[in-house]
C-alpha cells in the first residue's frame, strides 16, 4: 500500500500542502446538506411532494418525500461558494503572486470562471430534475436540459483535450484547434448525458446512488490530490479538489436520511445533479489526457456497467430502451432473493473495487491504463453474462415483504 501511495502521489508538493487550504469544504457541505435535506423532507410532506409506490419499479412500502436533490444542491453550492472564496483570498499551490505575475493572475481568472460555470450547470441540472419530479417531463426534454448544463461548462472551457489525445502514436493525427472545438462539443455532451442518466438509473434502492457516488467521488478526490502533488495544472488542480470535496460532503450528508428505510428520496433532481458533477469531473481529468483520464473512467465503472447491462438486456429482449423496468444489477440481485441491505452493500463493494482499480491504473502509462480499462469492462460483461444478467425473467419480480426495496 505504501508503494502504491508513493506512485499515486507526486514529489512536487506534499499531500498535506495541497489539501490543507480546502479540507473544511467537506464537513461544511455535509452539515449543510443534512440540515437542508431535513428541511426539504418537511416541506415535501407538507405540500404533498411524495413518490408513490407502484409495486413494479417503485416497490417501496409507503409514499416517501421527494426533493432530496435540493438538499444536496444546497450543500454542494455552499461548498463551491467556499471554494470560490478560498480562490479569491489566497494563492493556489503554484508559484507566483496573482497581483504581479500575469500567468498566475490568468490562472486565477480561469479558476473562477470554471467554478462559476460548474455552479450554473449544477443549478440547471437540478432544476431540470425538479421539474421532472413534479411534472414527469418527456425524455427528450430531460436530455435538452442536461445538454444545456453541458453547454455551460463547454462554454467556460471544460473540454476534452482532443489535440493532445490524437498526438499519441496510436493515432498520430494533427488536429487543428478549430476542429478540436467543433468535435469537443458532442464529446462533452456524451459525458454529461451519459453520467447524468447512468446515475439516474442507479437510483433504485435506499442509499444506493448517494453511497456509490460518495465512493466514486472519494476516489476522484484521491485522483485530484494526486494530480495536484504532481503539479499537473495550476488551473485544474484547485477546481478538481474543491468540486470533489463539495460533492463528497453533499452525498454523505444526504445518506443519513436516505439509508433504509429511506425518509426522503433524491429524485431526478438529485441523480441528475450528482451525474452532472461526476461527468464534469471526468472531463476535468482529461485536461491534458493521460493515465488519470482513463483512471477516472474506471473509477466510474459501476454506473457504466449497470447502464450497459440494462440497455443491452432491453435490446436483446426487444424492450423499449427508455421505459423503466427491473433490468438493473440491483434489481436482479433483489429478484434472486437478496435483501435490500445486502444488495446495497454488494454495490458499495463493487464500486470500491472499480475505484481501487482506477487508482492503481493511474500509476500506469496511458496505453497500459487503456488496456486495463478494456480488459476490466470485458471481464465485467463476461461475469454479467454468465450470471444471467442479460436474460429477462419469465415471471413477475419477486417481492420480499420483510425488507421491501425502496427507491
């Protein structure tokens, strides 16, 4: 373990020095989220904003308050606001005085712009989710809202570095900045839509989505700290640390009221918010393209795997792709007789496994990390196939009255 840590964290700056200015974002985001979620539950119950069971997809025992996503939004926004205040009142770990050094001053301006774009995008993603929770809007309308949130971060400069990527020997392509800009837009859209909807699909059991997101984001935080200790980027390093800390605090702050039996659900407002931030972080890890970008994809492996299994299963069985069913990993484990708590714990372990493999992959060369990613996804698909996760059950889903699954 010591050897792995020595490979992950670089020699340029100590782990303590890069974390010390920002660490308190996490506990503050946690406390704000916990308090805001309790308030949202009270308001949801008072005004009848609840999720009713349907005994098919929504198999929870009783009507349960919605609007938990707004509680997480409150904690996240407070965390981002603290990060903005820190950037305004101190230098980042890079050398240079922002008042006299033009390069350092430019880096600070870029940091503020990126943080403002992420904040606005998060607001859009959460608002779209709230509207969907209240009025059940059509899928294309949700996609449009998610695309708008993605357009905001693209506009402030959060993009995949295609110019650097295509210079690798396996591609050996010289791409002009103009074409990189044009091609970068759909890639950002793919990341945001993919992450937002994969976490939305994962939100099916008490404490599942928030807990898995917390595990994923803790690994993202370790990756962000690794990049900062290597002095990877004066622009991206502080942003990645701030956003990761705020998201971990928000996800953990929501869990006490969402664990089984859940007192409140995050709804689409919460899952879209979490997905948007995770998608943004994955794009931020592609700032210069390297082993860290592949590591971020591996860390996000469980939502990728769950979404892939659900979509392939529906395609193979000729079911509508965008109609909810019990085709997810956690649904199938429940249908096999697993209790809710055991299913959620298993998903936590699986998320931790992907996170650990991702962090180890961050110590490899880019091409080796790509091979690890491909092999890991292929092995995961093979295990899912052999376990029968792609087959549609012949009978109605099994219910377990003693531990009813809840959304």
